[in-house]
C-alpha cells in the first residue's frame, strides 16, 4: 500500500505536536531517522519525542496550523504556524503567560514510505524575543528621501 507522505507530514504536525500522540512517530519514522532544528540541533527519534514533550509542557495549548503543503518525489515541504501560551518554565524562563505565535517550514524526506530526515527552519528569534530571552532591536530604516548623515 502506498503511503501518502503529505498526510504523514500533516499528521505529525497536527497530532504529534498538536495533541501529543508521540506513538505515531514510531509508526512512520525509520529507525535511522534524524531531525535538524535551529533551536534543538540534531536529534534522533527519542530526541524529537523529548522535544515535543518539552514544547507541549511549556505551551500546553499548542495549536499547529498547516499553511501550505506540497510534495515532490520523496520530499514534503510544509509551511506551518504554531501558537501557544507560555505556561511553564521553558529555556530557563519562568512562565510569562504570553500567547506566542511562530511560523516555520519543514522539509521531510521519505524512503520506502518511512520518514528518514526532517529539516526545519522556524522563527526561533521571534520566540526568544517573545519570551524576553533576546531583546528586540529596532532597525528602523530611514524614510525615503531622508537625508543620511555620515557617522563621525
């Protein structure tokens, strides 16, 4: 039976990250699975499960949304958004009660119907700024036609 890799990627986001159904990963991931994430770094299947638990604990109302999804050959690309309220300690930060929304993209690579690798890029800086870990910087550009003065 052919595997709908787009549906697998969607279910990982919606059911694993959104509902905590970690057992689904055991069904769809190859034993050699590796994930690459800008905050967590590289992880195997057990590491991804810990990551999901960490996010779902810190943001118990975590709500993922698929914004776009396409597949070519054995790769699925997904544009997604996740929102959640910071309720427990996360990255050393006590709960802020802030509702946080971030967006990202994932490229999931499959072989023989099993997920073997996932590359994710998401607004890590936005999350760190929302939690007060990294300050926001105002990089306001000069208005069109405004005079620029050389630095002394």
